[in-house]
C-alpha cells in the first residue's frame, strides 16, 4: 500500500510510453506507480494520505552537478554581494555589515562580479576608510579571487616584498604595493588567519543551503565541498563526519549528495570506498576526486597560449604541476576513482586530453 497518493496534477514521467500522468503513488519516498487516478486506487489504504495538486506541474527533481553546499550556506549569512552592479552599492553593503560587527572581528562575504559594473576590479582602498578596525575578506563569485582590506593584509604579513606563491598572484598597484586582491594559490596567504568555522555553524549552513535547494526544485547535488583554491584539503573530510553523517544519522537529510574530495586525498577515499562501498546511505554517495589545473576566466587566471587583453605579462596560472597532476590522475584512475579536473582554457584542454589518453593506454 502507498503512504501517499498525489493526484490531479500534470506529472512529467520522462517515459516515452507515458510522458504525462495525473497521479502518482509513493511509499517511503519511492514511486510505486504513475498513471490515472483510477489505476492507483488499489494502492490506497486506510493510512494513505492523498494530496490534490489542483492541476500543478510535477517534474523530476533537478540535479545540480557542481555545488559547494556548506560554503554556499555560510555565504548566505555573510556580506551578500551577488548581483551588485555599482561600486557605491558594493561599498554601502560593506559599510552596513561593519556597523553590525564588533571591532577586530573578521568581516566575511562575497559573490561579487566586477563585470556587472563595467569590469573595474575592487581594491582595498574602496573599503579601507570604512573598515579601520576589522579585517575583511570578500570572495569573488567564482571562488578564485578575493579582496582583503589593508587591515587583513597587514595581519597576514602581505607586503610589497612578498613574492607571488606558485599557482597564485598578489595583484599590486602601479607602485608595487599589494592592492588587496589575491588570486588562486595566493589566497592561502590570508585564509589561515580567518577563524575556523564551528561545527554548529557548518551544520546550520548545510541545513540552510539544502532548504534553499529544495525550494528551487533541486533534489540531488554533486558537492565539491569547501575545497576551493587556497583552502585546506581536510575541510571536505571534516564536513563528511561532522555535518553530512550527523545529518544522516538524525534524519535531517533532505537532498541527496554525491561527494568529491581533493585528489591529494585519493588514497583515503579509496580506503573508505573499499571499506563501506560508495553508498554510505540512501542520501550520501562517494563520487570521486577533484583537481585544480588552472584558474578562472573571471579572475584572469585561466591559462591561455596568449596573454589577456591589457595584461601583456599575464598568460594565466598553472595551479598544479603537470607531472604531479598526471601521476595523481593515473593513480586515481587505476583504483577506479572518477577524476574531475578543474580546467578552463585551450592549453589545459589539450594537456588533459593527452593525460587521459596516457592514463587509458597505461591500463590496457
């Protein structure tokens, strides 16, 4: 018997033999049957609940193939800069957030996209005057660039004599001074100074993000965790035990997760899959590993054969050494782990085609 019958709707089935139905019977979250209401009556019992859709449309849940769920949930509670299309609005939102913050506490947020206000990149002096007592870190929408104010730069020891780290760039003024923008691996210079997010904050962020996903019709996601340029590879593993398995054990899961981890931790993932299988539960699935090859277009760090317009020395960034990336990819493939390389541009596509051909040849 069904515990739920949904009726009087327009249900898209994805089945060519019956593209649409008006009713659906469900038991324990699984679809038993779709069809006309009269064809489902035999599945109705005394405890079956009926839901009249009053002609509303039902489609299969959307699957988002690339999210950072907890990171996104955390951003929902911080300085929100998505959609800002003017410099003065950017500054106003930071100023408003500072007004509600205590001195010496970090002001975090992001989602800004400089293309929306003409392309000019924000710099520290935009917000220095309004943030004299608070370190600030605001991530660009792509996660490959962030803006620090002068307080944060000083705290992290980022000065004009500091060289760019491998795979990263410290943007500078015409006089050689850091202007507040850090790209890809250079973000490692600032992230260790930001207080770690508590378990409770991460759990709240996860629940908030899943609720938002459901409101948008998303029922499954491929989650690359808090593994972003410059971030610790341990974050995704901490979140697996502290957040995802916690939520699963308490019946708080509302969307299904396919999890990816840093390729640097491939051995740990393989050992876990060998021990538990890929499906940790009906809600959590162990997917594979992620690797960064280059940066992003929006942050002018994707790797090209030619330089960026107006930046005669900038070809982009090679975030990971190619030989190292090849070896990690090959090792992952040999033990059956799906590899998801982050790559943007033509030179990296060529390199990765060569890498995967070599990986395939070596296994046959």
